[in-house]
C-alpha cells in the first residue's frame, strides 16, 4: 500500500499515518482484519471527540472481519492540534472526503458516523452514491448548510440553534437518492420531543430529567425522523438502545453484554 509523501508508522495490525491538509496535518489509523485487507469501512467521529473514542465499536468490528479507517477531524480534540475557532464543519467535510480516498477502490464502501460526523458522512455519500452500499449513523446530527463556513464556537452554535434551521440542510437529498441500506442507532432518551420538555418546537430537548435521572438529548426529534424516513422501509433499520441518551458509545462500554449484541448487529448489517 502506497501513501506517497504521507508520514507513516506501522504497528502490528494498526497503521498510523498523517495526511497533509493545506498547512496542517491530521492523523489517520487503519485497523486491519486478520487478513490484513485494505480498509473498506470509514469511521467518522463526532464533536469534541477523536477516532479513538469509538474504539469499542471499531475494534469489535475489526475482530469480526472488517478493516476500518478512522481519522481525526480538525477542531474537536487536542489530537488534531487545530482549535475549533480556526476550523469549520465545511473543513471537516473536506477532511473526510480526503480520508475516504484511502479506502479500497475495488470494494463497496461502508460508512459509520457518530453525531456531528453524520454530516460529513452524508456529504461523502452524495459524492459516491454508486460506491457506498451501507451507512450506519449513531445519533446523527444534520445542520443548516449556512453553518458549514461558521467557525466552531459561538457563531456556529448561534446558527444551528435557530428553530428548524436543520430543515435548510443539503444532505437529506443524498439519503433519498441512496440505493443502499441505512442503520440508525439512537439512544432511548435522544431525539426526544422538545415541547414535552418545555423547549421550543424545531429545537432539541437538550438536558432533561426523567425519573430523577439526567439525560442529554441534543438531536431534534424531527432530525431523527427526517433521516430514518429518507430511506424506504425495506432498506432501513433502527436500533433503539434502552436506557441510553446521546452517549451511546459510553453506554456500550458500561454495558458490555448488551454492547456485544449491538456490535454483532452492526457487523451483520454491514455484511447483509
């Protein structure tokens, strides 16, 4: 496998390298399956995160036969070395597109994305509709296209916080054109009806208390519905994780027996 002038470090079944994006670099990591096959699965992390935060899922899928490429997007974690106020969601889309190019061109691609990572994932999907046949979205977030060029921070938050702003997205159309299969994974206490919890329509429920326990529901109910119903019934599935809010991966870590079943489900879905 050749990566041109990109810096490389080979470590057992993991392969770490740096991709140059303009005047900065981002780290990528390939987890190879036992056959050391070129990756055909792309994993895109969410906000305030990095590629390692989903390791319980990623490593689980590697153990089930998949070679997976993950990478750090700018602005979300010290690992990227790019502060949020110096980058945008639009930059994250470009970065995701660049790392997608490392996947095996001879195979159908699979994309797994978490929260904010759903927007880059769906943008990539629109660019490669004939190449991608499976997409897995954990608590997916989509935004007004007007937010793409806003630096992360107050300006970005102000743009996405406007009621119903997510209806001005440019990615649902890509799911509607998609001919593959969608697996939507949501926490029981995410995508809650905001009105029930005293929040305006067209927003998220945010932090809520249910039965004296706190939960975080940052994804608007309508966003979950828009994504799920963009794909015909015969090509979509949903897994609702009981007792979880938006933090599905931590829930999986804390509930290993149930978590294994979720990873099994994802592995079977990718193969279906």
